[in-house]
C-alpha cells in the first residue's frame, strides 16, 4: 500500500502485479534499463514527496525525447530509498488453521478466541495455536494483528477515518488501533499516510 508521497521502484525484469482499489490514481514510468543509473536489485520504496513526485508526473505527461532525457537525469539524482515496513500476513497450511484464517480474512473484526474457533473447525485451541505458530512463524494474536492492520491499510488509504477503521477491523477504541498499528508498522496511521 503506497500513499501519495511514496512510490515503488521495480527493477527491470521483475514480475509483478498491481492491484488498485477505490479512487486510486496510478502513475507509471517505464525507463530503458541500459540508460538507468539506479541499481536497486529488488523492488524499493522511494520518497516522492516534493520535487521528485512533481517530476514523475511531468515526465508521465509525454515529453519529446530530448526533454524526457533531461528530466530523467534530474529524476535519477532525486531518487532515494526509504525504509519500508511491510505487513506480511502468511497463511497457515494446516486445513483447520487455514479455515480460521479464511474466515477472519472475511471478517477481521471477529473477536472469537482460538478455543471458540476450534469448536467451529474441529480442533482444540492448543492445536490451532501450534498450527499458526508452525505455519506462519507468528503466534495467533500476532497473526490476527497483522491481518487487521493489513485490512485497515486499504480503508485508511481510501480516506476512511481512523475511528471507523478501528471498529471495522476489531478494535474497541481508536487508541488501541493506533497503538497496534504503531507496534506493527513503526509509525502511527496519520504519519504513515502523511
């Protein structure tokens, strides 16, 4: 999920998909790899606030080749990587834990405990806890937090207020949601989308 002041630099030859939702706007530039001095070996988040963002939009309007080459030269000087925090939500492979994960993905606000989920999928809470830890590398509470934050990102990006998003993804108060977001992503939702 990239807010307005961020972009993703994708090196040539890297297979990728782009998913856009809501009222998303997208600007893509394609650069000749042999003319590009940027040598990121993997997709890299870059800061597009300020001049770089304006320059990208300017280049995307369609410039004559000589003007584009000059603009790209300035653009290359302005590209700087940012630390990126991803919210990774791995899915369990155990059939029972996967069913719980699928149901929670549909409704991240569901408050049921693992013991309660166990009654639904035919396993004990302990069995599900072990399956989540083994298959995802996370405890169930940590996994559920990551799921909720991932679900919140698209809503926040679409402009939904924090208090509404907090409730939709299962937090009883906006402050509890903001604290979980900060622990998971490293910044508050407001700072992330600034």
